[in-house]
């Protein structure tokens, strides 16, 4: 196997290392983090290395390390708080009755939704591009927005969307906005002239795995970026020169993330915001399902938990071997320094 890169593959210091996203209003867009998925193995790659943790904070510090394959674990809320089965009108009795296909480049989950009116030339088609203009995002070509329709709920005049041009593409200007289906030619409207219409500013990404026993969605948020840009996960990891040119500073310091939360913002037709709307992800059958929590690392994914590192000491976790799209998660409330040192090799893709 040929070596792709070697040496320091990733670095992270809790409370000192920052991330940003396209919606932040913080000074310079800096958001402090105490936990981070610091490195993901690119496609068709094998990584072997060790994690060094250096503590020079002035006192002992506890650290956590996990091996993960998701940016967030989304726990579905109790079945009693979910809608009834649309086919039987009965309550669900197990999470296995819900459906989130997983593991491929086309298995999306989304909490982004619009409720429209004034449908013409319909219906919309699942999977088609949806376009509109939004002057809040800029002038000319910058105002052109696009998304992909994940699910068409024609009975409720709702479209669930993924892969938006911008996370605030649905934060619309005052007045009315027309949405157009790229394949169907269908049009619909949202805005002040259309009572009952609204938009939800949510999240979309790919489902790595759906745990039908416990109702957990292992979710890869398309608005996450470490050494890989998760917008292109499973599609084209090689578009990231950061993973190819052995520039650790460039790989480690372009952190981007807009975390999923249990609530989101919904704007009504007058543009009034409800910032405490329950977050719901739609399943394959069109059922909107509430989540009760979103965490970065599941309990069973930790390999080091609450390990105390003395002041002026170094902890070494050696023998790490990870395959494509497997990741290293670290956390601490103290400003210890995590350094992943190793090498990547081109690996044969399973067939």
C-alpha cells in the first residue's frame, strides 16, 4: 500500500480550539468547543497511529476518547410522544416500525421543512431539485437557492428538504416567495399573502446507521468539517486537498459545525420566529419524529472515559488502526492538547 501522508494528522485543544459555521453571529465567528471529532479517515484509506495527550494546565484533568462513525447520535423521543402510524392509526410499539435507510451516499435524514400554498402544475416529485430566490443571501446569482426534495407530504402541503445551498436559505425576506420543482415544473408559494405557510430552519445529512432497537440515528451532519468536508461524505472525499497535501494546520484549523439541537426555529408566513419548535426528522414513510437528545459519542463508543492525566504529564494511546470514514472523538473540560500522530495508506475498496 502507498503512503498518502504521515506525521501529525490532527490536533485539538478543548476551550482553546474554535469552530464556526455559516450562521454564527459570534465575534469573528468563533465558537469554543470542549469536545470534537478531530479526525476522520478518508475514503479508500487505512490510518494507523497513536494519540498523545499533553496536560500543562496547572492541575490534573480528565479526558475522554471515542471511536465514532457519526457527527451526532440523535435519540428519537419516546414512542408515546410520536405521531401514530399513518397506515393503522395505532401507536407505535417499537422503534423498528420506523424507517431510516442507512449507509450509502443517498441515505439522507432531514428536519428541514416548508409548508406551502398556491400549488400549480403539481405535484412535486421526491428527489427533484427545488429552487427559489432569497435576497437575504445576496444579490444576483448569490440569491439563487436550491435544495433536494426528501419527501413530499401532499396531504399537508409540506416538503421536506435536504442539501440546501445555505443553512439560512429558508430565512426568507418579507413578502412572498415562489418555489419551483426542477423536474415537475410545479410551483408553490410561501409568505405574507399565504396564511398558514411556514418554514423550518433545520439540519440535513446522511444516516450512517439507524439503531431500530433503541431509536438512535447515527447522523453525519453535512454542515460538519474536520479534515473532511461532510457535505461531500461518501461522494468525493478526494475533493479535499487538506487530506492530500499533508498540511496539518490546514486540516485541523478549518473546523466547521452547526450542531443539531432538540429545538429549531420556525418562521410563519409573516416572518415571525418561533425559536422553540420541536426538532422533527422525517422517516422514509413521511412520519415526523421528535428527538430527545443529540450527542457526539454514544456510550458504547468510548475507549477512554474519565481518564485522569496529571499536570505536566503525557498520556499515550497507541495502536490505533481505523478504516475509511471511522473517526476519533476527544473531549475534556480542561485545555489539554490532543495530537494524533500516524500515517495514512491507500487501501483497497471493499467490493
